[in-house]
């Protein structure tokens, strides 16, 4: 994928960082056998997906390629 810009946007970076933090929180609390902390980490993971999606809708995600007029897919 040389030359690809897939995932190199503020929306992608922010979403992935939040999801990674949630994954670390959930993993740590799972090892400590703390169910509430685990579910808090899972909620952070869901928030990361929502934040990334909202940022994409706000125009901070990757732009879709324009199709030439007359081409249907």
C-alpha cells in the first residue's frame, strides 16, 4: 500500500488512540479480576469508535475519491 493515505487522518488517529487506551484499561482490570473496571474499559473502546466516526462526519476523515461523470458502480 505504498502511497496510500488510508488511516492517516486526525479522525483515525484520535479514534485509534482512544480505543487503545480503553483496551489497556480493560485488559488491566481483567487481569486484576475487577469486572467494573473491565466494563469501563469496554465503554471507553465504544466511545473511541463514536469519536472517530463523529470526527469523520465533521470532515476530519479521509475524503472519498470523486467518480468521473457518467460512471456508475
